[in-house]
């Protein structure tokens, strides 16, 4: 096999496993864990005065939705990988098992909970890829695919999932420790990295959930604050930078949706990345060192998308005074990213690094 063919194969599977599958993982997270978190916030507001039937109902639905995270990830991955129907439904089961696979006890009993998204990713991806190899080859798919999927799930769940989820957890703990020791520099690193991941065709939400899930220390929540601010800098930054080209529809699509819409433009002119990266590098340490904003696992990779990151920041920053919290969110999520990116874009246009229509969206 020639080097070109090898490279093409590597490129194909890299896109399939780390872009397409992660995009499916994000879809599953949005439909379950993130939607459930938003619902739980609404339930707490409904129950603010005193508990009532409506608030309790919303809270129960939210709890069930969050517990379905693994199943949602499995469905999302299978959908994005364009599997057949039986494999898709089998991936739902695989994802649910994989999400809880890091908690096996010596007798292989397991406590079922929300689980870890990386375990769901591994089992769902394995089932999707292997089952596709023999799907449609016999007339007994209705038996062979579900049973085969369960066998694959068992193997992956007891071999790959525990060490990989352990490694991811240790990376998360390392981030928390580093943030506690050097909040200024980690504020820069986390904000810049998460902002870039949000704009690239990956899932910043899935990545941050995987890293931060189950780590509730103040340092990790502080790191989450830097993460959500970095994501907001890219979303609001690109929205403001491109307002002249894209108008209000572009402002809303990027500011409340995703800056990933700019990916084709980034590929054509990577220099448009400079303003939001600088904004992230400035606002990240302001979050960790000055305002002390905190954000949970589900909001850290969301930025201003659907206001999930904003609500999560409000939920976990209860130690701050209302004035400090309001100022922090207003300045670091909206004002500073917008102003910094607007000024930087003007400068870059003057020196010819950014040209007219470089930020134009094809909406």
C-alpha cells in the first residue's frame, strides 16, 4: 500500500472517529445531560418558593434525562456514522453500558448512574464499526447484530473503558491541581484551548464533561469558569467581528448557537482566529483570578450556546455577591470579548490580514 493510500486511510478514520463520532457524542449530550441540566434549573426556579407538583415533575424528568446520557451518546454516534437501523439501536444499549463501565466491582456488579461519556463513546464506536462489518451479510441480522453488539460491549466495557476513563479522570484532576497552583496561567491555557475546541469541528461540551464529570473541587469549578469564558469569547467574538457581513441572523447564530459556523472561513484564512484567541487569553485569567467565576461540567464547554454556560455559572458561583457575579458574566461573556475582537479585527483589516467577506457565513 502506497504512502498516499495509508495517509488517506488515516485521514478518513481520524475524521470518522474524532470529528464525526464526537459530533454525534455532542448531539447525545445535548439531548440528555445538557437538556436535563437546563430542565433541572427550570425546576429549581419553579420550586423556588415552595415545592410543588410542576417543579417536582420537571425535576424528575430532568433526572431521567441526565441518566440517559450514555444511551443518547450511543444513538448520536451511530447516527453520525450512518449505521444501519439495528446497529443504531444496539449502540443505544452499548452507550448506556459503556457510560457506567468505569464502576465495575470485582463481581462485575455496577452502580448505574449518569456515568462517564468517554466510556459511552468507546463502546458505541466499537459496536458501530464492528457491527457494520457484517450487517446485511446474512438474513439473521435481527439476531446477530444485537447479540454481537452486546458481546462487543462486554469486551470493550471490561478492557478499554476502565483504564481510559481512569486516565481521563487523572487528566481532569491534573487540570484542577494546576488551576489551584497557578490560576493565572491555567486561566489562559484553559480559556484559549476550550475556545479553539469549540470553534473547531470537535465537541468542546463533550470534552469538558469527560474531563470534569465527578470532580467537584473548587479548583475544577474555577477551571470550568475559565473554560466557559474561553468558549464565550469565541462565540461572542466571532458574532461581533462578523456583524457587518452577517447582520443580526449571524449575530444570533454564532452568539447563541456556535462559532463552529466559521470553520470554512477559518480554513481559508486562519488569521481570523487571532481576535477571539486574544480575547480568551485576556478574559480567562480575569475569570480565575479577579472574578472567581465557577462553572460545572455540563456548562464548561458551552459558552453562551443556549445560555447553558451562563446558567451553569450562576448555579456554581453562589459564593459571589450578586453584583460581582453579574459584572463577571456581563464583562467576561459579552462586553470584553466583543470589544477586544472588534478592535483586533479593525487592526487586522488595516494591515491586510483580514479582508472584506473573510467572515461571511453561508447561512
